[in-house]
C-alpha cells in the first residue's frame, strides 16, 4: 500500500499488539491504511523529497522551497501511544476542541458535537488536524488551522494523504511521496 514511498532513515514500526490494544481501549477500528502505515513506518513525517534536506540545503534554492507554497504539506501520523497519551492524546484533544471550536463554516460537513466524538490521528506540521469519527473510520475530516471550513475525504489514510498532497486545496500539490522517521 505504501511501497512507492521513499524512506529517509530507519523506521520504527509499531507492533500489531500495540495497535490492537489501542483499538480495544478506544473501542473502534482505525481508518483503512492506518494499520499498514503504522506497522511499516511508525512515527515520522510524510512529505516530498525536501524532507531529506537540511535547512542550509533548502536555503541554497529558497524559491524552490518557498514556505508559502510548501509549509503544511507534511503530515504526521500519530502512533497508538500518541493517541492514548493522557496529556496530549485524544481526550486532551477533545477538551481543547470543545473549548476552542471555530470551524462553524464546516458545520454542514461535521458538527461540533460530532467532532468532539472524533479521534485525532494525524496532523500537518503547521497545525491542521486530521480526524475520523468512530462510526465511519474511512471518512476523514481535515480541520484547517486557519479557516473555519472542514474538508471531508473518503478512502481512509491513503485517501487523505493523496488529497492533501495532490488536490492543491490547502497546499501546493507534489508527486514525490517520502517518509522521514522521528
């Protein structure tokens, strides 16, 4: 499923047991593709080939790596441990979202009441949040960091990755698919 990804570094895959424990604790099934991704790669960042460059290398050709076009085009997929973390995981996220909800323009896609039942399982490096509702785990929602709209994408994790990297809706599209472990 993720064979076309170039990997920079050595991944630290999550075990099936850890994944199954999280699903049991949360009483849900993760989106299609999440299991394949997390048990192959583990924690890290998805993006284009610039993931393998240092800041100094990017500054040699700053127009090519213009922050306005590429910032946010990296996705972090959370591990089960991240999702279950008491301080920063799904419960803390639900509390924060309840308190600071501002996606009212997207209420026809996902209401606030539905959103606080969701599970955050990924984000972008600039703060867009990627969530799913346990009743429909393959329907993914993107809560943009700087607009009140909500985007819905079908197809589980592979669907949202392709939408984020190809649609050009939130960020410039690109064809390279790379992963860099944390």
